[in-house]
């Protein structure tokens, strides 16, 4: 019985990996086995860094809120604690945007929570 190899699907699979490796340097872009490893590693980094990006942005928002709160005489932790006590449901992303782009609105929030 002849050997069955399904060359069409194998070639498509290899072409798909090499297309994903477009732009890589050296053998990573045109040798299948090297490209496959590089693409797999790249996809792992992409998956991990989609989550890291959220962590990085939260840190940035906290820094911006802290800087703006200190201008008005409060630390970040005092400000967030006061916001939670008052029941103001603004997340850090919105607060950071107010602090950067709408300082008068941020000042109004600070004045509301200050006593």
C-alpha cells in the first residue's frame, strides 16, 4: 500500500508559519523549523504581554492620580480612601484622564471628598 502524506495540508501549514515569521531576521524568516520556534515564542510573548499591558497602564494611572492629588494636598492613598468612603464610583482610568485633561473637574472631585 502506498504511503499517504497529504502534502497539500503540510505545505499550507508551513506557508502559514513562514508568513507569520515575515520581518524576522536571518534564518528565522525562511527556515521552517527555526521560524516555527520563533513564531511560537512570539505568540507566547504576545499572550503574556497583553496582560502585562493592563498592569503597566494601571501603574501609570496611579502615578497620574497621585501627582494630581498631591497638587491639592492629598496623597494617593488618602484620596482613594476618601473616594471609596464617599461612594464615588470612578475608576482609576477615568480619574487619571480627569487629572491630565480636565484639572478643574478633578479639583471638583477632590473638593467633594475633602473635609
